[in-house]
């Protein structure tokens, strides 16, 4: 097994720290797929400024202020209806997951 270059190790550590800061500010860190509740239709979107929002049709882009809460590995609780929402596999749209 080869040793990891110290410069690469520092770069990765800096990236992880930056993602944590972005999340704390409400910015989508692109570390998972966006969520959509199949029960009530609440869905995540990313605003032009990078902020993670939730909305419903027909008011796409209008933030409800609600946020999905982690509930185990790759699972979240819908803040609107309380149902369990599973993160879709990488690269799969939420509507394709059903």
C-alpha cells in the first residue's frame, strides 16, 4: 500500500472542512443526492446562490423553510409529513427511484 502524499492529505482535509462550513451556512455541499418525499411531494432544490431549499410544485424555487433531517444511513425524515425518505442512488433523479 502506498503512502498518501502529505500535500494531497492536506488538500482533502481542507476540502472536508470547507464542506462542513458550507453545510453550516445552509449551502448545498453536493455530498449527496437531492431528496423528494414520495408521500407529500416536498423536494429539495439548490437556489442560484447555492443555498439548499425545499419546495413543492407549482411553487418551484420558493423555499418553504423546511429541511429534511438525517434518520440513519442514507435515510431522512420529511419535515412536512414525518415519513422516512431514502436518498436515491448517486446520479438517479428522485422521481426515477420509485
